[in-house]
C-alpha cells in the first residue's frame, strides 16, 4: 500500500504474482475494518448517550449479543428518526432494546413505539436502563409473534397509514410477509427499515462458500426480499451498508 512506502503499481503487481484473490480480499477487508474502527472511535462512541452505552455494555455480556444493533447503526437510526420528525413508530425484534432505546431517545415526549418480540426476558434486561433514561412511557411492548398483531391491526382498519417509521429486525424468513402488511400500515411518505439485508455478507458469497447454518438458512429469504423491494413500485428504496445492511423503504403510494 502507498501508506507503507510501496507504490500502487508494485502493490498491484504483487497481487498478480500471488494470483490468488484471498490476499486482495484480506487487504481490502483490513482497510474496511480500519475505517469502521475509525468511525466508531471518532464519531460514534464519543457521542453515544450514556444510557445507550450502558445498555450496550449489559448486552455485550449476554450470550446472544451477536444479535444487537451496532452502535453506529443506533446512531444512524436516532438521526434518521429526528430528520423525518417521527412520532408514531413500530419495531419488530427488540432483543435487549438497543435500537429501541435509540428510537425512544429520538422521539418527542409524546412519541410512541409499538415494540414486539417473542421474548420478553431479553427486553427486561434492558428495561431498567430505558426506564432510567426516562423514555419507557413511549414504549408499548407486546410479547409474541408480530405477524398476528399486524393482521389484527389491518383488520381493525384504524391503523392504516398511521406509522411514520417501522424498523424490522426479527425473523428474516418472514420479512416478505411483514412487507405485505407494513406497506398498508406505514403512512405515504413514511419509512420502513429492513435490517440485515446484507446478511453477514452472504448475499455476495458463492452458493458453495462455507457459511454458518443459520446464515445459509436465511440467505435465500434475504436475497428474495432484496429483489422484491427493488421491484416494488409502491416504495423508493435505499440500501445502506450500515451495520449488516439496512434497506430504507419510503412509501410513495
Ligand atoms: N433490534 C434488536 C436490537 O437492537 O438489539 C435486535 C433484534 S434481534 C436481531 C431479533 C429479535 O427478533 C430476537 O429478539 C427474537 O426474539 C425476535 N423475533 C424472532 N422471531 C420473531 C417474531 N416472529 N415476532 C417477533 N419477534 C421475533
Ligand atoms: Ca439486526
């Protein structure tokens, strides 16, 4: 690399000589990692609200901590919600509540979050921090699968087009089913964010690449979702490489 005194030309030559793309890939990955650490250390951790830091540290000790929203994505969600002046929101997939807290802190005092998860225990790990931050009154937590709740809301009729923002971060094999319902519930001009749309990078891996079992299982669902969102005329989309990939969908009709 030019930084360590080697010219770009020599560097390219070295890659050709090696004749194997893994070296090139690991150089590129190393650079990406350095950029990511730079973002975290420069712009994210120094500005992370105390409550979010506390919740991040509690979550880090939990055995399923891989599921948590990253600090940079939490910061992104918080900013996005403020930019769109979100007031009425929904979250599917809470875990210990890091993205939920990022949302709750962004909403006005009379803002609302309908938060759903099949597991209440993990939510209760984070709840004392959310309470201490003074934002628990914005949250209506429902324990159980989200799909029947959405069906009930659609049947009710009064929730159509009422949500400013919906964050989907749960069972990836149901994202298409969520989308069919959420497109009715989000308002025109409102935003749905589907999380993990790069699915551990597996969306660009060859099908025979080694993958963890759960990554392989959900991969096809994520690939299908990405195609379906890109082809859906009712939304404008923007897929961002934040966290594990988030696709923002703005309802236009
Ligand atoms: N947004 C969370 C955060 O910031 O930490 C992470 C959510 S975690 C990736 C996914 C969550 O979805 C898990 O807590 C899991 O219990 C929940 N989940 C799985 N299937 C679900 C379903 N059918 N309905 C609601 N929640 C579900
Ligand atoms: Ca996620």
